[in-house]
C-alpha cells in the first residue's frame, strides 16, 4: 500500500465519520425542533436553535458517560426487567433534564419552563432507550 492509498483510506474514513456525526446531529436537531414546536416554545432564530441543540448534543455526550456508569452500578444486584427499566428511565430522564437545565441557563435566546424541560427530558429518555441496542 503506497502513501496515496493510505491517505485516500484515511480521508474516506474521516468523511464517513463526519457523515455519521452529521446524520446524528440532524436527527437530534429536527427531533428537538419538532418537540419544541409541539410544546409551543419560542426561540429567536434558527441559529439559536442550532446552538441550543449543539450544546445539548455535546454536553449530553459527557453527562451520558456518567449516567451510564451510575445506571450500571445501580442495577448490579437488581432482578426484574421492569425494575431495571424504571431505574433506567429515571436516570436517563434526570441526566437529560440536567443537560437541558444547564443549556437553558446559559442561553438567553430560548427560554424553557421547568415543566417543559421535564417533558422534553422524559421524551428524549424514552426515545433513547427505545433506540438503544442493549439487551438489558
């Protein structure tokens, strides 16, 4: 394999990673825009919504690392799928609410009430659990 083939392979993998991250961001963006529209939340511009969703996405990745660890440690000795599912929904909802609360506190262009934050956090938690591949 010569240097041109190696560079082409690296560039191809990099483009594929960018496309996957872009696709995930678009899903989050349009999903969040739809939820906010359904709940009647007003925002100043599309760019403020982009900044809100980007902040939610990035901070959510960091917080999810801790929430997954907390979930794993919490259910080590628990039997019963319903109990485990309930604990997972609670932990995911709380972590999503924390991310929403933090992003909302730093942004002036989008103002969410506490009730709407809780509703969005619960919806996002249920959707994340529904699309998760874990067989817990």
